[in-house]
């Protein structure tokens, strides 16, 4: 899921936020979405960050 309140930068680099639909569209029809795993990470500054991991397979 795209988290609009998520970080805009990480280590000085711009962050691009994807959900399964947006990533599927970006990868195109050659890839099939298989799974997604979401987790919340606690940073050293004691703030939470949401992450999503996606698994795709080339068709």
C-alpha cells in the first residue's frame, strides 16, 4: 500500500512509494504479481516506517 504519510527522503535520496497495482503497472505485462509482505520497521530514532515487499515472476 502506498503510504502518503511515509518518508519523502531516506539518507538524502528521494523515496518512491509503490503499492502492488502501481508496481505492476510500472513493470508491465511481462511480470505476474505473486505475493506481498508488509512490515513496520522501528528506526534508530524510535520512529516507525512502513515497508512492503513484493514478489513478481517474469511470465
